[in-house]
C-alpha cells in the first residue's frame, strides 16, 4: 500500500471530538460520492474520485499513535 506523510494522526472534528485518521482514501468504490471524499477534494487531499479510491496509509501511523496518545500529548491538545 502506498504511504503518505502527515503532521499528526489526531484531528479535532467540527463536532468537537478527536478523530484518528491513519488512512487517506477508501476502497469501497461506492457509486455516489461520499462526504469524506467531498471534504478531501475541497481541502486538496484528493484530486478526483479515482484518486480517492486508492487508499494510502499514513507512514508514521504506528509510531505516531503511540506518541500522540501519551499523557503529555493529551495535555497539549486540551490547551488548544
């Protein structure tokens, strides 16, 4: 599987909770464009639907999850 680089695995959603995004894209190939694809396209993370249907693993997913889930990291996020 192809990999991509990201600054962080954790993102605060517009609804106020934290999300872990370790993969970008989706291999389901639905016949309709989903919300995730439309958001990725609007933020420049997917060029088109064909690009979106080729998932990419975040390169530092395993090590990043360990470091970002540490207590000190949680305190930094709480201050944001």
